[in-house]
């Protein structure tokens, strides 16, 4: 992986965050047109597979499959987690709206990340839970609820 400056890495992360509601909207529309959100999620992940296969073949070195086979079982959870996210956004963004789904996803990400940090799971350094972290998580979760409430009450 090439080295990116911290600023460039943050810019990539911001752009990735910006395309998540686009993905939810596109997949939601495809799900409605096709008759089921599972079809749209499957199609989305299929397109992702093709794009990543092209990028990997063009830019990445050959993988070390021996090392991958000896990896701990939890490393394979990433694909499972991606499928859950893509299906959830596809199925519920049309009903809840892009802002609410995105806020709820971010709230869930932060909650899980704080617990992972607290326990030092998946190779992350231990960063204990604190009152300020709990307060921050509550504010983000509350923001998601406020977004949904304001969308339903006008």
C-alpha cells in the first residue's frame, strides 16, 4: 500500500463518507425497481467485487494466500459486515432518509468502535471507555433520533 499523507488519508475518508448516502439511495431505488432490497444489495456487492478486482489486478501485488489461510477466523467478518451494511442501507434508507440512516450507521460504528477500543479487540490498542466517550456516543445517537423525529414531524 502506498504511503499517503494524513491529510490525503482524511480526504479519502471524507469522500468515502460522502458516497455512502449516494450508495444507499442508488441501491434503494434499484431494490424498489427490482422488487426486493436483497437483489439490489447483491448487485451492489457484485459491482464492488468487479471494481476491486480490476483495481487489485492493476495496482496491488499478488496476494499471499498461505498467510491468508492461516489468519484467525475473525478476519473474515469484514465481508459479512459489509453485506449487513449494504443490505440495511438498501432496505431502510428509502423509508428513513439518507441523513437518518447515515447518522444511525455512524452512531452504530462509533458505539462498536468504542467497545472495540475499550477491549483492545481485533489488534487495536486499548483505549478505555471514559465519561466523555460515553457522552459523545450519546450525543451522536441522540442526533440520529432527532434527525428521524424532525423528518417525521416536519
